[in-house]
């Protein structure tokens, strides 16, 4: 996602970014996309982030939830995504 700009889906042309980008990512963006079965690279592309930034977000999620690996986050992330 973008902070001060906006990410708009243009029919037939994919995603278009308007405004300025910043590093602000909504707190629910990474787990929501993980729950939607996107891989790390796909999440990075969707949110316009580097792969390393996505990996850091996922590491933070593992630390906050006490999960030791990514696969342990997938089931709760899917439930979370289904609620959105």
C-alpha cells in the first residue's frame, strides 16, 4: 500500500500508483495477503515493497505471535483474511 498516495486498480492495465509512496504499510496488509495465499515476492509486488521488507514484516509477526516459522502463521492469516 502507499501512505500519502493511493494505489488504484485500472481496468485492463493492472495497478497504478498515484501520489507519493512511503514506507507506511497498514498493519493488516501483510497478514491479509499471506492469508490470501500470496507468496513473499507477490506480497512485495502487491504492496510495492522490497522482498526484504516483507520478510521483516513476517519476522515481526512471528515474534509477536510466538510462532517459530512462517507455516505456523498461514492458518491464522487465512482466517484473518477471510474476515476482511
